């Protein structure tokens, strides 16, 4: 009976809510290359980032995401990177593959501006034959889609001694997934605006608030409001609230050239809070090729993203 009630609640909520088209990240701050090409080479001479996100783990066919990002600082103020994101939701599978380029401008002794470009595309595949049907003759509209959609993106990243700001549009163009169908789906343009600062409360404790706003045409604007407390820039613990959506507990540990982050997320909607819709996210970063640059969420005196 409880399972049936939970299913009814989910179905009713789906009629009143909006669906996501790109992956959300609770630990977005530690995987910024995926949404902003200006971060290529901005936070370390060379860095590899792996992200795994399992959304609504108790629901069959729920969204799962795996992201890989690599970036490297090159000569002549140039940064290069590669970002790959595999996103699977029920019968849909998307793989985003992009090459990132950034250029660093020295504004002052402590302020830097990075300008970035992305180029690549999205491999989209869906198999509606996995859907249940009660028509013995089959549904002629249930045809599989498989297409590559090229696109480009742009971003800017401002880095100060103890604050940062970011604006990016990872994909600049709306792209139809299949122009031959009477009912079409589009990859919509997503815009991201974020920023954060560091406040040194003591010699060992730093407060790191941040904000990330995400805007998609035709959908409500969402904002991730995050507060992290750091102990010697090695152990971070905090909380994040996504407006009208969820709340997450965040943790992040820096172990020399290795960083590990974990987020546990749960819905804030009253209808969904009674259903076991939990989300787990893990981030692993590996700094390669030397000591990393100071990350924007840290204080000037303590090196570490």
C-alpha cells in the first residue's frame, strides 16, 4: 500500500513540475569545467576530475550521470581541456563531448580573468521500444532516435584573492533532436551565473559561501545556495539548498594531490519527502604535473578549487 501511495504521489507531482534536461550537480564547485570552459587550466597546472551522480537511487530508470574533465595550463596564458558527460535517464542516453580552450588576462596583481570556448557536441540516443505498450499492433511513433548534434559554448571566469565569479553558456544553440518527427524535442540553451567568497573566521577556519543560478528558457530559474566551512583548507563540510527542489549535505577532503568529495541530497517538497528519493554524488580530483594554483574558494595564503 505504501509503495502504491508513493507511486501516485510521484505521478501527480510529475504533472505539476518541470523536468531537467541537463544534469544538476551538488558539488558543481569541484567540477566547473563541465559547465564553464574558462576553468581550463585555471585551478591547477594539470587536473583530472571524475564525477559520479546517482539520482533517486530507489527508482528504476532514474537519472545517472558520469562526468570526466581534464584541464591543463599551457604556455602563453593558454589553458586546454576536455570534458565528457554520460547522462542516462530511462530510455534516453546522452553523451556530451567537448574540447575546452581558455585564455588568461592579468587584470592586477591579484585579479585574473579567464575567457573560455567550448567546441564539440552531443551524442543522443533513445530506445522507446523499452516502453510498455498495451497496443498489440505496436505504436508506429515508438521509433528509436540516434543523432549527433554539434554545438559550441562560451564562458568567463573572474578570480580574485578570496572571491570568484563565473558566467557561462555551455551550449549556445537550440538543437532539434529529430526534425523529421511531428513532435520534436530540443536541447535548450542553459545559462549559469555563479560566485563565491572566502571569509577567514580564524587562523584555521574559513567560511566559503557560494551561489550558482541556472536559467533555461521556458523553465523556472533555479539557484544553489551553498555554505561550506573549511578546516585549514583540507576538510570542508557544508550544506546546499536548491530552490524549490532539494537540500544536500556536502563534504570535501583534500589529501595532497588527491581530493574527494561526497554529497547526499534529498527533496524538500512535502509530497516527495515521504518517498525514498535519495541522491548520491561523488567527486574525485587528481592533480597532475606539479603543485596546483590557488583555488578561488580559498584564502590567498593557503594553496589548494
